[in-house]
C-alpha cells in the first residue's frame, strides 16, 4: 500500500518481499569493555599475604601484630650461662639467677614472669621464665603470656635434645659453641613457625586469676636504693633462712625486715641499672593459678614502694591507691637522712595492716 494514496503498488510489494526473503546479515561489533574493567576500583582482590622473614641478627626480632623478641637465653640454676641470642641483653641472664634465688627461697615458688616499664614512653615489656631439670629458659620482649609459654616449652624440648646425658656445668667452650650454633637454627625455626603458621591461632587474652583477693605480706619504701620503711606483715607465709637465735622476737623481726629490704632493693637497682626500666612486678608461681608477686610503684622524688603479695594481681592498684595519700605526705622532698616522718608512718601502717592485710574491701576499718 502506498502510504500517500493508500493504493496497492506491485513494485513496492516486490521490493518489500525481497528484503524479507533475503535479509541483510547483522554486523556484530566487538565490545570494548569487559567484566573486569566494569568492576575496576569496585571489587578488591585479596592478595596472598607474604610470609614474614625472621632475622635473628637484629637487636629486635620482629613478629606480627607489633610483637617482638629481644632476647632468648638459657642459664643453669648454678649460674652457668648456656645460650644468649643478644649480647646487648646478656645481663638479664644474671638477673634471672638472682630472681630465681629469691623466688625459690623466700617466696617458696618458681620464677614465672616479670613486667618492665621503660622510662621512655612508659612502654611495657615482659620477661617470661621456665625452669626444667635445673635449667632456666628466658624470653624477653613484647608478646602475650600464652605465646611466651609456648616459645619457652619449645626451647626446652629442643635444647634437651642437644645435651643428652651431658652435665651442662662441665661443658667446655667448644661444646658450648657447637650447641649454640645448632640451637640458633632451631630458634629460627621456632619463631618462623609461630609467626607464619601459629600466630593467628593463639589468642592474646590473658588467663583470669582464680582468686578474688590479694594479701599483703611485706611493705617497703626506699629512696635511691636506701630503705626508709621496712614492714613485715605476714612472715608465716614466707620462707626465711636461719638467722640465728634471738632473745627478743622484735629483734628477729627487724632482722628479717632488713634482709628482705636488702634483697628487694638489690633486685630493683640491678634491674633498673641494667635495663633502664623499672620492674612493675615479678611473679612467682606457687601452684595451678596460684601466684606470689613482688610489686613496685614509683613516687615523686625517686621514692619506690615495694610489696610482697599473694592472690589476684589485678587488685594491687586499689591497695596502692589506699596507701597513696599517706605516702604522698612524706615524699614531697628528696630524702635527706631524717627518718622521723618515715618511722611515724611505719607505726601507722603497722596498725592499719594489723586490722586487715587481705583485700577487698579496700579500707582499714
């Protein structure tokens, strides 16, 4: 049909029919875009994490999550140093033996761990210990407790394989050298295994304390390593070596207080002098989830409060807060040798702790 006159036109009909019978092929053009180009900047493909390369030649062995190890060391209970991964921290081996002595004698337990607070940026670092067959293993750095325990157990298992039937107190220099070379290879494997395979498996949550109270057995206040207050509160819980015979019980108690103060001050001074850090606490394990602690707190004008405690370490800060107002009153000036205000405070504290030495509640009523 003609669109104008609406009449049938044979020529137009023939032309239309021919196009329908012999259709023209359709040309297909190649698409310039692909699925990946459409999703570009919208979907991020996760790259495979590269394995962490462990190096034992640096001052700090870096792990993941900001964790690191500064020292891996081994010493015997007889003070024979057997392995030290970093000579810059070799003094920690001697300190370990000193801590072990007070832990196993007066405190009657096994040395477990120590928290250090560096004066620079108030950074916390940890020493963790493990003793087996009269050999003490030490790891120092920043890591969760469970990780430290695993590393120490691996150290013990591997080192014992290198000294079967040997007396570690009688090893010659060449034997120590050979053992050290082989043990270094094993340390590399242990840390590499942890960092690249096990670090995500371990939880960094600390194990909660079973006990809900803390008991105070000793309190000391010092200035520049000079003891100005020594107060023995619960000597029945401590193991003192024989100090001879005393006619007066008070004299014997004063001797025990002086001995405790001397040992504690030596540990604090040795630790601070060598590490440049202040020990916050030293933990001694008495049994399953049962601990005794030696705690330290710094006050103005270089005064330090030290306490021997047992129970839940999480409660120690509230006990310290209870003592703070009393201690702040006599630490306003550098110690000049005048013991009168300190003796008066000792009498007050002795009276306070005679009413209560286990907390909470956090008062002396």
